[in-house]
């Protein structure tokens, strides 16, 4: 049979089911006893005739090993059914072997049976199954008359479903039964000498077998051959050729042939079905199992061995308790019991223990195995290793409640813990304390040593806090450099003060990171339940307010919350509201401070500086609202308005032909880190019509160093667009020289603190000179800011800096006033 490749699994399963159904029908319809064993001698199929012959009233519900068969049916132990030696002879012979045996039935009456063992093999030659059939054997001839014997012979020949021919020694047909005549294509009344030349007798299989029987004069049992019939059909037959004698002389040959075409087709279909079934099970990644009702493995595929870590020999017969821990055994039992009661498939999940002791998570779809009487006989299912998925799920669950950097509980988990503490305190009439801890100089660590050092500091602080608090307390990281501590219960004020003082003491000790030693003390705000709040949000808010109060008092201290602190908090709320209103009403305006070339007297460029103009006309200086805008995040929309207005005004000036080389626009650290910064700037340039060459982006050293990789990428993108890049406040940081050669800087701005002291301090003058020489060597421009006197301008010129910005030339001016200034310097 040709196996067609590429068919769907559903079709393969349909063909398997069809083959099994055909085999079941044939076995049921077959009047002779039939027993099928597998390659290992396990019984796995018998028909009803065999059950009656062997006195088996309740057939087995699953495969039986030879040992189990002997134990379950001791009356068959010494019969041909359990004769493994004869079974092996048939396997070795690769053909059907036949023997006559005396079988003692259930009534202790002997029966003479003709037993045939027929082996079947897979296409690769490996053993598949052994089919054992038993038919009544012919009795020795009785001492009656010859006429009576012939009559009985004719009756027997016509009653059997086997084709029978009798030939004499000269190969002449003497008699045949009706089946034989039908196969030859003649009516049963045809004279025996007529069909001697029929198609069947002339075929090679017939001639070879017949001549061999004549030559050897030995009985040839159950030869399997393919015969051509007169109708043109081909039959697969099982043939016996039996020579008979008169005395010592060969008298003739009797040929018996049984049609096994349907049986062989069914067997081949079954073999194909078994092969497909075995191939599928061997190739799938999921483990397949069949267990009995006690949970002992009866059948499994290689994938299950891989999942459990046992060899196939170790796994055979193993009970599920061997690879399931005690906690999971009851869960698995309940799942299987539910399938047993409902008879419906179910999915279950549990933890297994591999042979090497490694725990793994699996899930399985389990269904019930029913025997021929529709009674539960075991369970089968598919097992999938979901350990990676489960670990990822547990990791996500962990990350949802913990800070990934410090492994401390995060804000959401801390709030849940506060809620638990509130419930516990209400039940026991207790109090607890909430501490808000913030590091005072953490930004300096990031600015000077970089973010990796800042991360190390946060990890060390987390470890320190865990050591300081009591075992029943909890510490969490709520964001940035902020930590929160829950002290439960807290009944004595002196205990609270002692713990807070101990935390401050530990935070004030020197920290050692990246080969450097520095100090980073903290500020602590404390709120008490229920005095300072009855819910998590209120308690956290009040602890935060107290912490900011501690910072305003100089830091490195702890402060208990009191109601008067809310007034300062309210001021911040009002300021945030006013800033939001100012954004909506576009109350932010720009003033522009000229940058002058002191050698030529021409305008080099201008720097755009934001002012907040309230509705009453008063101006709020940047230092009064920019820090809060940074802290609250409002600097992002404010900065976008400022950038858009500066570009619009620059485009307008250039359209008028004003002598303006470029406009410098500041980006704060928070603005610079926003993900859509580049897209926002490109859109503003396109909308306003401002050429990128007229814009200079100013960033501080600290902003540039927060994320060096990002800084490099975004600055290169700005330069590719045509914009200039100025590094503001140069000389105040500690890390920029390392990356200065990589940053696409077009100008350096000398901080005004050095300019103010250039006349009086040798070190300041040396720094200014070094920066100017560095800029000249790098091929970038240098701008000095904050010049207020003629002497300062002269000193800067002497040192080689000609582009100067400061009150000496002009204060920041509104746009219309700057136009007059530009006209004057045309």
C-alpha cells in the first residue's frame, strides 16, 4: 500500500479510526477463535469466539503481559495460548506455522484444534503483531463403509468456508467444493477433468507450490500467496498442501485455501494506522501518556521521557507519585477523579519533579479510557512543559509588585501593605508609622559619576535600610531616590525617633562607589496612623510634605508631620494651577539677549529666555517657576511653547532681513530626555518656516551626561538637520571632557561664574583661557556669558574670546525692543 505524504492529521486520524473499526467488525464476525499479540507477547485483542473457547467472560480492558495473562487465567497457563516458544518459532520462520493440539476446555473435555500462528511485520521489518487462530482439527477416519466416508467427506468440503481441491498423483483433479469451482470460474457440476487447464492452475504461485508438494511429499502449512481468479480478481489466500498416500505410495495432494484478502487489507490498514499513530506520537513535542486507574504508566511517547527526565525503561509502569511532590499529589488526584466522575476531558496544571530533582511546571489535557464494556479503565492525555511560560508569569507578577533595581516592594505593593496595616491596627487598636526617605544629594552622584553609579548607590541604600528596620517592618522604593518605610506597630515615640535617627546615621556614612568616596545623607518625613491620616493616600501625602519640610530645613534630619505644613503644600498646588492656566492663556513670553562680537561690533546671535507675564502685567523671573515646572513635569509643554515662539520670531526676523546669525534656545534636562523631542522640533521648524541653520540648541553638561548614548544619538540627529549645538555652563561639570570629542558640539559657553572672577582670581582666568584654547583646538566657537563691565570684556578679548553675552551689551529684551537694538547695530 502506498502511503500518501502531505495529508492532514484529521485525514490520518480518520483512516486510523476506519482501519480499527474494520478490524473490530472482522474479528466480531469471524466464527473461529482469534487472539492477537503484540511484538512483546502482550495480549491486546481477541474476538468473542476466542472468549468462549478460553472461558473468558470479562475480557481485559487493556493490554496484558504474558505474566499477567497466566496469573489472571491460570486454566490457560499450559495451553497453546501461552506457549511463547511456539510464538517465537513463528516469528523466526517469517511465515504461518500450523500445529494440531489437544485443548482442554472449561468442561474438562478435550478438543482437537488446528492452531495457526501468523506473524506480521512493519515495513521496516520490525515485528508488529502475531495473529493466533484455532479451528477444529479433522478427526481420524472412522471404521464405516467407504460410501459413508465419501458422503461425510463431501459434506465437510461443502460446509467449510475454505476452498478444497483433491488431486491424484498425476495432478488430475478428482473433486473440489463449490468455493473452489467458483474461484476457477466453473459451475460445481463441471466434470473434474475439464478445468485442468484453467487460469488458476496455470499461474506461477499454483505451479510452484504444487510442484514443491509433489517433490517433497511433505505437508506445506499456511503459505500465503496471491492467486488470479477466472473473474480477473486477485485473491490473497492462505494455502495448505497436504500429500496423502496409499500405503507408502503417494496417492495425491489435497489443497486447502482460505480467502484472507479482506483480513490482509485490514491488517495492512491497521499497520498503516499504527505506523501513523506511532510516527505522530514520536514526533510531537508534547508528552503522551496512558495510565491505569491507579496512576501507573502503561504507555507513553519519547517526549514524556524527555519531560520527566527518565529513560523509557525506568518510566514503564512508574506511578505518578514518583514524579509528583506531596503538595501536588492531592491536586492531581482531584483532577483525575473529576474526569473519572464526569467522563469529560479536563485540563489540569501541576508541578512535577524530574528524576534529577528539578521542578518543572506542566499542564495536561486528560480524558478517560473506557474498556469494551464502556467502563473506566484508565486515563490518557497530552502533557506540555510550561515551565518557561510559568516562570515568565511569576516574574511578571513579581515585577508588578517589586522594584527591578533594588528588589524592594514598589509603590503599589507598599500601598497594599499600608491597607493591611490599617485593617490590623483597627482590629488591635494599634498605631503605625510611615517614613518617607529621600536622598539629599543623589542628583550630584548621577551628574558626576553617571547613572550606573547612581544605581549602585540606590542598591546600597536599599540594603542598608533593610538592615536598619525591624524584621516585622517593611521598606519599599517608591520612585527615583525615594524610599518608604512602614513601622508596624509603633506604640512608643522614643522607638520611632530611635529608628529614624539610626536611618539618618547610616545614610550619613561615606559611600564607596566607582573607586570614589562621597556622602549622600537623607531627609525623612514621618506620618502616624491614625493621627495624620486614615487612608494610604493621605498618609503618603503627609509623609511627603514632612520630608520636603526636612529638606527645606537643610536636610539630614527627620520631621514629623503637622497640619501647618499643609499651607506650604497648598502654595505648591496653587502654583501648579497657575502654571497650567498660564499655558492655556499663553502667558509665557520670550526676551532675547544679544550675543555680540566684541571685535566687529556686530550681533553674533541671540539667546531666547522665557518670562512669565501675569495678567496684571508683572513679570515672574524664571528662577521662581522653572524649578517647580521641572519637578511637576510642566516644563515639557512650557518648553514646547517657548521653542515654537522662538522659531516663529526668528523666521519673521529673517524674512525682514534682520542681521541675525542664529537664535539659541535652551533645553532643560527633562526636556532633553523626552522620547518625541526630535519629532517635535522637526514639526515646529516645518510649521514656522524657520531654517534649522538659524537655531542653536543649548544643553547643560548635566543634561548631556544623564544618558550618554542617547545624547550622542540625538545631538547627531540635530546636527544632521543643520542645527548648531552649544554646551552651556561649560566647566561646572566633571565628566564632559571625556565625551567632548564625541559630542557634535559647535560652541562652548563659558559659565558666568568664571567670567565674573576673571579679573581677580588666577584660577578662574586660567580656566577661561584653557576653555578658549580647548575650543580653538577642537574647531568650535566659544561664547562667554555674564560680562557686565568693560574690564571683563577687555580681559576676555585678551584671552582670545570675542563672542560675549552679558549686561554690558544688553539685558534680555522683548522682540520689538531687540529690533531697535539690531537696527542700531546694523
